[in-house]
C-alpha cells in the first residue's frame, strides 16, 4: 500500500481493489498457518498485526472491513476476545 511492493512499487489507489483485499486475507492466512519451519500465530495476534499495518502495508478501508468481519466471526466472538481487542486498540 505504501509503494514498497514488488515489482512495480504501486501505492494507494494504483493498486487494484481486489489485490488490496487479497493482500490482507493472504497475510492473515500466512500468519495463522503452521509451516514446516514455524508454528502459526494465534488468530488474535495475527489480527492485531494486521491492524498495526493499516495505512502502511494495507489500505485503511480494507483493514476496517477486515476488522468488522473478524469481530463478527463466531469463533472469535467471546468476552475474552472483546476485552483483549479493547486493550489492544
């Protein structure tokens, strides 16, 4: 999102919307997925990392949509999740 991307260094609205959406989804999936060389992160930790990268690595509008979807997902809905989210934000 900040122009540091490969191969063209596109930034902001130069990046197609679908690519911006896929970037957030792919990054989240990569962070929570276990690989042969490392264990996946807990979803909450990956979620917080996505939020931190809003405006630099990811489009803020896309991150806001991701945030809303994440909070509505039943597997993440709990009082513990909501309490942690309030502290992190």
